[in-house]
């Protein structure tokens, strides 16, 4: 629903006139924001009910937030690493303790189903625990090979960037809000964070819990507002930028960061393929495909939008898949029995409708779904399965980011790999087979930052020790694993030379020194030294 400047005044005449939240809680969370303008009213996408009025940040608010974050960072980076890690481990427990409250906020602001909202709680807890446990291993000083044994002592240390700007999306308002910032503060940085303006409350409550875990308030400062204004101010004032969103906006972020010569990590769009091989467990693959395509109503960067199915199992798979799709329970309810919730906005609903209508008009067959469901709520759209999608259709190679998937038949696995690798994206892919070794071999041939064998996205998403990010137009850099924290630091080399200089000395001529060095290099090679 579009943002409005006022709400209906009479709840007896219009049920959307009353707020969906305790306004005393909203006022407390609003107090966390560095914001001086507004207010702006936010609405629940599943029902259209007003949720909150929150102040809006101006560029000057961002400047002030960065300034105070920079002052705090000078002392924060001096806090022992073990103490910073302890905060993340306490946060792990607080997130799990408050899981019901956090899930309620996620589904209220995003419209997704409760079971999918819980994934975000689990992901944040996993991230906090992983980095809390791995802090010393990932950030501690490391001995390196010196130029000469004994004579040269070399080590590598990690220096925090300073103030990290995080611009997080609406589709995973808890997970993407917190998972990128936790390693940033652990590494000794401070954070200025703009949650998406459609889903700010979830992030604010999660940040409040981080303060409760022991993080200084000025070490993570939230701001609120639109991307061009507030996001632009973040890019112009911080020392590193982490952005999750569309490829179009990601290109602009990269351009602005490049002009300032600061680093950035970008998780962007995808048109993710799933391959069902001839030896796949059909029922397991069909069930996994439903989750991979329609969790969060398809509004997930790593969700599947293209299904390539082997000839030998195509008919059986399609039957099993469509049977499950048609049984999905759509609802604005908040119980665990809901399978799929709402889209986030009228713009998103319109984009999904355009893709399906365009495909249908150009000859595609709608096997399931294919229409909006205003009877359920203002922004519902049925889970939709298409066949006969061709290159002239908009949904062929453009990301839909909604509950729409296209089916394709293949006869040769090399053909399927080639088709899966077509296009500009390379974010996530999925392979289904009873032979794990063969699945991994095919996965290695796919151009995607993450590939899941016998799973859609959750295996890589939940394995925090592995990197996650895109290739080609799907992004730069990685979250999770060692790459997810090292992006926030600069590597510093410190080398100490003992006894002899790396130069002619003790009366040795430069020419003799060069000959001596040549001999030494040959000896080191024979000894197997790198």
C-alpha cells in the first residue's frame, strides 16, 4: 500500500483506521532513530492496516549519525575482541528468547507467513553465534612467511574500516538488517543503518536487543527514509557500504562508492535456476521446489524462478509439483498453518501481474494460479506456474521477484547447464539428484555464487561458514564466512627484519649482494619454500 499523510479517523466505519500495534512500543522504537522530519505512516501489506507513524531522517541527520559513530569507533575498536564477541553470543540468546515478538514484527511489516518469518530469527541467531565463536580465528593476528627464515618475521593484522553504512531491504527485514552488521561491529567498526522504509520496526527492535546485549548505542545508529535521499547520504559519508537490493540500484551504489574510492558489497538480483535431473527423487524435488519458489511469496533474492526438468521425469514432476502448489494455503492470518502470505506493495503486485499477463498474451500456458486475490487482502497474488515461456516474454530473463515460476523441459544435462547459465545473473541455483557426487559436479559448472544440491536455498543460506553472494550482475563481495567479515577490515602487513638488512652490507658490493641473493633464492626453492 502506498504511504499516506493521514489515516481514516473513525474505526467503526473503517477497520483500517485503528493501529495494528501498541503505540507506546512504537514511540519507544521511534526514539532510537536519528530523524528530524516526518512523520510518515507505515501500513501492514497483508491487511492495509496502519502500523506506525515514524519520523523521517534528513541528510543532515545522517551526517550527525556518522559523526557520532566515528567518535564512538575510536574507542570501540580498542575493546578487546573477546569482549566484542561476547556481545554477539549474548545477542544470540536474546534473539531466540524474543523470537515470537520478532516473528510477529516480520510478518506484520512484510506480509510473509509465520513459518518463513521464523527463518529470519534462526539466520540471525546462527550468524551471531558463528562470528561470536570464530572471532579470534577470523580476526586475530596471523603469522606469515617472511622473506628469509629467521631473519624476517612477518605478520598480518586486520584494521577496521571505520563507519560502515548498511542499506538493508524489505523482503528479509530482520535477517538482512542484522546479519551484515554483526560482523561489522565485531571487527571494530561502527554502523549507520538504513532499514527499508517499508519495514523499519523489525530492524529497530532487533537493534534495541543488540543494545541490551551490550553494544554501545552510538555503535549502531538507525536512520529512516527513502533510498535516494537517506541512502545517498550514507554512501557519501561512511567508509564502506553494504547494500542488498536490485541490480539497477546496486550499479548506482557501486558508482557512487567508486567515486569516493570506498569499498562496497552488493547482493543484487537473480533469475535463479533449478535443475531436476532424471534420477531425482520426484516427490522430494516437488516439495523442495514449492518452498524454493514460493517462500516469502517469491520475494527472496535466492528463490527459484526457472525450473529445468529432465524429459524422463518431466510429467511425473509436473503432476507432483502442481498438486502441491494448488494446495498451498494463502492467508493474511498469523498462524503456523499459513503457507504463503502477501506481496509487500502495490508496485510489487503490479510487477507480478504485468509479467504473468504479458506471458499469457504471448502464448504461455498458466498451469496454476495466474491472478491476484483481493478477497484475501489488498496485495495477494496466487502462486503461479507457467509453461511455454519464450525469450520475447518479459518473465523469461527478467527477475519477477514474486510467486511466479516457469517450467522448461530438457533432454540433455549439458543443455540444461547451458540454459541455466544464460542471462546476466548468477546468484543462486539448485540441483536435484539421488547421486550427491554427480549433483556437486554439475553444481560446479553453474555460474552462481551459491548452489544447493537437493535443497532450494536454505542449505547455503544456513551454512554461515560458507560465503554467500552473486556472480556477474548479481553482485559484488560476499556475506557469511571469512569473506563476510574480512570485507569490513583492511589487511595490514607488519614485518620485522633481524640481524641483516635486505641490502648490501658489511662491505659487500651491490653486485656481489645481487649474486648472493640469487644463490639464496635458488637454495630456498630447492628447500621447497614458497
